[in-house]
C-alpha cells in the first residue's frame, strides 16, 4: 500500500487563515474492525448529511521552529484543553505526510451545527473539517494541486483522525475501503459515487432520534479492537463486502425495498457483533427497541418506506424519501417523541459534501 504520494515535504513557513465546513455522515454498510493506523477491515458505504456539520477555522503562524506543532483549540468559542489529546494524536499521525506543520502554531476554532454528544458522528465532521483546513494550507505552497487530489488527500488525512471522517469530505454517498465492486476504492481514503445513483436517493432524508445523549458504554476505538479476536469477524467482513456490492446495485435501480432490507440488517448486525464479543456490550436502550418496533409497525400499516439505521449507540436514524417528509415528521411527533430524550430529534437530508467558507 503506497502512501508516498501523500507526503508534502516543503519546508517554507507562512502565515495563513482558512475556514471549512464539513458534514457528518451515517454509514449504510458499517465498518467495524480495523488494522494498522485507522485502516478498515471491510469497506463501508455512507450517506453524507447536510445540516449536521462542523465549521472549523484555523490560523497558521510561524512557531520558531519547534520540534512539534503547537496549537490552541476552541469549541463553541470556549477554550477546550480536554480535546488536546485527540488533536495531538492526529498531528502525530499526519506529521510524516505533512512535516511543515512542525514549523507552525495553529489556532483552531470549531462550531457544530448540532448538539455535541447528540448521537451524530461529530468526530467525523470535526476531523474532516480540520483536515481540509490543513490541505488548504498545503495548497498555498502547491497551487497545482488539482481538486480531485485535494479532496483525496483531505480524506486520507481525516481518516487518520477518525476513520469515519474519511467519508465526510464528499457526497452524496461515499465508499471507504477496498471493494471489488467499486473501481478506485481504497482503504486509504473514501471516494464519492453519484453519477449512477437513482434520483430518489439523491434527496433522501435522515431524522435522528436522540434516545440517549450520555457517554457510550464503550468507545468506538475499543469496539473496533473487539473484532480482532471475534469468532464471527471473518464472516462479518465477508458479509459487508457482499452488502457493498448489493447496495451499489440497489442505489442504481432505486430499489427502496432492498435498500431497507440491507441497511436495517447492517444496523442490527453491527450491534449483534458487540453483543457477541468478549467482553460483551449492549448499547441499545429499551427506547431504541421501542422505536424500531414502532417503525416496523408503521411501515407495515401505511406502506410508507421509512426505515432505520444505527451507529454504535442507542440513537436511531430514520431514513425515508423526501416526498414522504410531511407524513414521517407527523409520525415522529405523534408516536416517537416520548421515546426520545427531552423529545429531541434532528431533521437532515443528503448533502453534497464539504465546502470552503
């Protein structure tokens, strides 16, 4: 696996300021289990969100040739040193590819358009936005860097901060991880695919139902490690590869029935892997199951193609075609809010990816 093309070795120093907005994403085919430094054991396909995003502003200035980049970090306009360990680890991972960072001090300021710890992958949007700012800085020294290579490197760097962040660069859907079904797919970065997607999925909606805002019982990093000795791991990786191939065909045809079958199965399989690992974890809450059963009942009675997916937590993402929005929102407000913490849910839809502000 050749990563030499991602190395930027220019040593000049320069002041620079940039702002990028990167969306979160929700995986349809899940990645669970990794190797090396943030490399996936199986490919994943995600839907890029639009409203749920992180906006990150970074100012670069010379730091008198320190041996390590220095930085300040602000979240929602408050200095947050508790985020420093994660950012330090990110810088440690990216320095081999971006050694010029050693010569700079960074002032990083991030804002989320959605509540932190609300069941949405904030690390994905946050690391994607930060990676885009860093590659934008590189482009000042490397103006010939084309758009495709720019976003590929941003995805590559974002992955080193958070695996799912690789998928928060482009939209409306992306695949991360090497898959025989997708030409040019890679473990190193995510690639978009949109030209062959049926129009119904280009405006798909996602309503995130906040069941539990508390800290997860197990971190995603620890959860991925549990796959190393999981007795069902290899079967799961085979299943994910097959589902990526099936879903590609489904997205082309606009086959919502099979879309529901694959994505709901993927969501429940993710949690079944956690429930059968050692040690075992149950991240679903009673209200998660109540919502799932309500969704199944509503879909059976009305024939409206609403479905669910889950991340590694208790909150529920409801997926549905845009033309069904009014009916689905009425259903949420009348039937599901009692299962949501403080009656909270967030409306979102498919987005086109990150953009410079």
